[in-house]
């Protein structure tokens, strides 16, 4: 399923990134570009990343890049 419409990023891509060792939203944005546009997908991307890494979901504040 598409998670980030702005960059056409799917949940599979996020899970693959987690399997390669990505463990936070900043790294995920650097590698895939997820949440670099409008930022609406940040929460779902973080949830998928946490689930993939076996972490409990923790609240986080995300600020989209200003580029």
C-alpha cells in the first residue's frame, strides 16, 4: 500500500529499509524521501518502521523539511 503519495513510497519499501537497519524517521527520509513533502505520511511511516523493528509505538514530533 502507498504510504507516501508525494514520493510514491510503499509500506514494503519501508519494511525493506527497516530490514537493512533503518530505525528512525530521519534515516528513512534520507534514504527513501518519505515524509519529505507535505509530512502527512510521517505518522504511518513511523508506525510501520516501529512495527518492522519490533518496537512499541512512541509518540514523536515530526517537522517536515523546509526544502
